[in-house]
C-alpha cells in the first residue's frame, strides 16, 4: 500500500469486402474453370481481418466474425473464407461502405468535465471528439468510457486491436483515480474499501486505496482494475458519500503529465510500443 500511495501521489503532483482471392484449399468444381480473381503479389498483401481492423472498424477477432457472416465484400464479391489475403488495390467493403486501412493514430487527451465519451451525441452535447477534430484526417474512437462529469486521462485511436485489448476484462488494465467527496472519508471506510465491498452486481475489490492528502480526508486516491460502469462513484455512494469530483490520473501507464485540461497530444512511438507489448 505504501508503494501504491507513492504512485498515486506522484500522479497527483503532475497536476501542479470483397472479390475473393483464390485459395489453394478451395475446392474447384472444374479444373478448367477460370477463377474470378487472382492471388495478389505476396509482397503487397495482408490478411483480410487485419485489413478490416486497420480500417478502425473492429478488432481482428471481430473482423473474422464479420467475414464468417458474409458481411464483407472484396471487389464486389462476398467472401467467407478466413485467412484470405487482400492487397491495397482491392476494394473492401463492409455494410456497403468502402474501408481504408488507415495510418494508425494514437491521441491522449485530458478530458474536461461536461463532455460525453462517444463519437456523436443525439442530444447535441459536446463529445471528446470535438477536442481533436483538427488533429488528424483519420477517424478515431475513445478507448473505454469516462462519464460526463469525470475528467482525466482518455485514449483515442483507430487501432481496433489495441482498443479491444485495453478494454477487455482479461487485460486487467490499471487505472488510478483522484476522488473528491462531499465529506471526510473515515479511516474505517478506507479499510472497508481496501477489503472489498459487495455491490448490487457483485463483490468489488480495489488494488490500493489511501488518502491523497493527509490533511484533507475528503481526497482519496484509488487504484482499480475493474471496468464496471461508474464503479468508483458507486463504491463511495454505497458508503454514504457523494463524489463531487472524479479525476482519472493514470490509465494503462499513461498519465496527464504536462497535459492541461482539455488539451491533447499524440502518443510517442515508445508509448505505443509499450501499450502494444502489454507492459501496462
């Protein structure tokens, strides 16, 4: 706990489709029959599921499901063959829309309050994408969610595979929050949170919890891996506290260091490598 507390306090200080290529495995009804397409040159091909994932539609595993269901066309032909390879010159479509394997983009923002973490909002509220509308031509998406009133570290990307990895429960992504409550949190409740709390959707255990400032018992630092909806707020509400402010200061090794509220920056190559290697 002492080490976790130092980690949190350090973060707190930082605030100051498709025409199918012919497969050798495919059964040919007539050996003299000419295929409708030809296998692209090997130096210029990638697997179809990767092509789809590179387009920002979904992860490669989810792309395989789209292919199996016949929802992908290549050069006007429906394909269902997993492992099919396509080239950059092929026309791949999903739901009638052409896909483009875009350049990978990774953007970190320090989310302000009163912004929703969606691509668009039917109520016309500002979304986190409004912050980065001039950042790149590629279409990026939020990795996970922060509710409207929660601030702090949020990653945006068009890398479907990485997004899936970072949001899947099995990845156990580390998150640290700075919690501001309406009244001092008792030491007994700090101990209760540390041991685990039974909520309506099951037991929740945190990795570390402590006062963020010894002189202000209304400020608590909490480290957690759970991705349950509004989990930090629900923990404190269960114990009779109202969370007046909630700030995420750490997500998968990313912090808001030198990033003012409402601002953004591209991840460095080392940060991208770090995330892809799963070193979070």
